[in-house]
């Protein structure tokens, strides 16, 4: 039934908790960090991190309203390694890149796919994981095999994402964009569109509680086109970018990175 080539997603995601919903902006502190990322001195500098906490399992809110997820754990561990703290601020996706460029936020951690367009407006870290974009649909008769099969369909996806660019590049014209990927999936389940396109991990995670929904998937991109996920900082902020990249390399070397990946996905996202 599931045609996604990264077969570990479905099995690994079965280990996760319930799916996310559409959340409103709220300033929160990080929660549920690995033990290795908890002992942070109060004397360390604090960086404000913009996120959109309706993108489980990368960033979402727990039952207490605290922002948790894979990105949260990775960046917190990097901060501990490099001597800084992070405070996560949940906000809407629209305009999130402006927050680092106007100085109101220091970092963006929001499951950002690395691409040339984004690197024109922000500086992005080395990749901390990969998550392929997929097309998900519920009508078996569609039997999607290639991107060209999408041309006659109405497709929903989250605005200002790599999936939008991929659909347009393939000549898809009937695209409905939403503020969150969860809302795009909701449009599919309400029969407002015929398919939804976006991050495979997020879409499959969101479907976990809906065991009665039968669905099918198709890869939207080739593995070699996926440059991975990165954290974003203001253009030219080489000092902070170096800290993030150095910390990422260090937590990969000391095993913390592997621990966090196994916690959320059952294996490393590389």
C-alpha cells in the first residue's frame, strides 16, 4: 500500500506519540531534552529560536504546551556543547525568515530544507538530518507513479516550502497552499483536494492516530536532490553559524546525535 522508498519511516514512526494539531503562537521553553542536554549553566548566553510548533515530530507542543521534538533536542544539545542556551518561540510560518533578518530572533529551527533560494536570504547550517518530500493520497484509483501523473490533480501543501517549488517545477498548476502541513493534510481528508505534498515524516506522523485511513504515497523528489535539513541564522552571522556547525559535528562525534535520532526515529536521519 505504501510506496515510499524510505521504508523505515512507517515502522519507526509507530514508536512516536500522538499527532500534532494547528497551534497558536506562544513563547515557551524547551522540554523533554536528552539527559545530556539538560545541565546548562544560568551564566550562558541565550539565543531566541523561531519555530513553528505544528510540524511533528520535528517541533510540536506536548500536553503541557511546551515545544518538544527532534529539532528541539538537536539544537539544545548543540547549545550545551558550545556554551549557549536556547529559548524556543512558537510562531506562524509566514514571515519566519524575517525574524532572524530583523534581529528579533537569532536562529530558526523549523525543519528547514536546505536550498539555494533560502541561502540567498539567510545563512544555513550543515545538514542535521534528511526527510524526503512525498505525495500522499487516499484514492487508490489514482495509482500515482510519477510527478507527471499529478498534473490534472488538485494538490495541497504548506506555503513557502520546498514542496511548492517542486510542484511548480513539474508543471503542476492547481496548488492549494495552507499555513501548516497539518491543514494541507486536513484538506485531503475532507476531500477538498486529491493529494497532499510535503515532508514524509510529518505527514506519516500526523496520520498515526487515524488507523482507519487507507493511504498511498509516492516520492516527490530523488534522494540526490535532498540537501537535508538545516538551522538558519541572519545572513553574515558567521560567529553563531560556526558555533552551530561545530556543535553539530561534536554531538555527532560523541554519540549524542545518534541518541536523539534513535529517540525520535529509531535510526539516524542520514
